[in-house]
């Protein structure tokens, strides 16, 4: 007997695994070198080509690390580059975006209550936004950023906030958060391959050809590396957001998105700030941003919450009819809508007992956040949401 492998699901699973593993490698090496630069000490001995040194202990061994200026005298035969981690992380991420979101744009990307787009418009707009955002960010730092980094930082934050607003006003909340992460991820990998690596290669080429080395390339490359670490935690938060509807479901979800970006960046500052210089100053900022995220429920609370328990008792037969027509088409062992596979999230509403046990979850997803059905594929009405909310508030009884 042939085994149904659910090719799409297994493809997404494999690509997600690759994305996770390569992402861990990229993030680990990136944060390690940021910490290393912050922790380097002045050389004890007179070493003109050494900018800093450090002794470390790990896994039973002792290591001496030096950061050097590259010269003809110390040019090694072999240089170990950290670049493919970034490339494979981004490539697998874009593949995952294509498999999950572009391949199911009507389900994952389009929310008629946000914007009435076609799948082609949603996918085309996504690709255009990822490309345009990079050219805006890169052009800014290739011009203004080289002489006025403070101004460029402020403009960069404004660009990010603008795209957060646009994504949240044209895509479903879930897709908006993921696309913001994809945008930052695109900036990060382009920083590595378009700016950081070529800058270092220019220094190597000049050294090998016995030409004066322009060490300004090192500073420009370092700045882009710093940018990447500040974007890393916001990207991780956005990757996780699709599991937590309360982050993306509100009418002003762009406020939550911007707060998560700021909070993630502040956490990065705490982690790699030089010991004794900046860490304690950054902690209050991180705590304040965390408080803002906690208080942001006032921005994400949906309008028209249909959970009032007033009114006549709701018979379970009415609830059962709603769930059968609006929910079971996906949440069953043999779903009619096969986009998400059998029993998405491990949830099935095929028995009265399961419906009763999942009442709180039904209320949160279908009544409060209104994130189910996905993109309202089964056309549930506001009256039906109200009925579900009243039934749950009245005790979610299944015996009549």
C-alpha cells in the first residue's frame, strides 16, 4: 500500500528544519563575534598589528584570540569565512515563505476584512516590498549613513515602521508579521553578501597586491554587522508570532509589531553591550519596552467583541450546526478543505466532547481575535460568532 506522504507538509517540514539549523549557526557566529569585539582587551605586549586580544575557556580548553589588522606580513594562506550560514538561512526562509504563504496566498496572506487582494496581488506586492525596502535601506546607509549614522538610524527606524504599517494594512495579520521578518532577513543577508564580504575582499586584494589598505572598509562592514545583530531578535519574535494570535489579531497590530521590534533590539543591546559600559543603562530600556508590549493589549483588543452572555439560552444544536458548517471542513481527520492537512494543530471538532473541551480556544480564536476560520474561508458571520460567544459564556453545555 502506498503511503500518503503529504508532499507539501513534508516539504515545509524539511525546509523549516534547514532554516532553523542554518539560522542557529548564523545567529550564533554573529553574536559570538559581536561579543568578542566588545570584550577584547588591549594587547599586553607591544604588537603593532594587534587591535585587541582575549583569553577564553570553553569545553575543557584554553583559547587566545587576537583581532589583527591585515598586512602583507601576517596574511594567512587560509581564511575561514562565515558567509554560507547567512545564504542558506535566507534561501531556506524564502523557500518556506513560498511553500507556506505564496503557495496558499488565499488562505494565509489575504484577509478580506483588511484588504480585498487577489493572490497575484498579494504575492507580487510581497516580492516588490522585500526588494524596494532593501534599496531604500541600503541607499540610505551608502549615502547619509556614512557621514551621519545617527540620522540614518532614525530614518531606518522610520522606514521599518512604515513597512510594518503597510504590511498590516494590506496583508492578514499573521502574514504581515512574517513578512516583516522576511524583510529584515533580506536586509541581513544582503548586508553580508553585498556589503560586508566585498568590503573585506577589497582589503585582502589590496594587501596581496601590495597596495595601501583602506581600513574604512572595515568600519563600514562592521556597521552592517551591528545592524544585523539588532535585527536578529525582532526576526525571531516575528517568526514565533504566527503561533500566538494575540500578537497579530488586533486592528492596530502594527503597534504591537513596532513594539516587538524595539523590544527585540533592546534585548540585543543588553546581551552584547560591553561589560560595565552600557549594560545597566540598557536594562531599564528593555524593561520599559517589555512593559509597553504588556500594555499594548489596549491597541490589539478587537472592536465588537461578541462575547456577551445576555439573551436567551443558546441551544447546542445551533452551535453544532455552526461548527459543522464553518469549522469541521478543516478540523477533522478527513477534511473537505485539504490545504492545511488533517486536523490542523491537532484539533478536531467531530465529537461533542471535543467541542466542549475546546470551548475556551474556540472563544479566543473565533470570537475574540477572529483569526479563525483562516481568512474566513468558510464565511462565518458576525451573528454566528456572537452565538458561539454567548454559548460559551453560558457554560458551553452540550447536553440539551
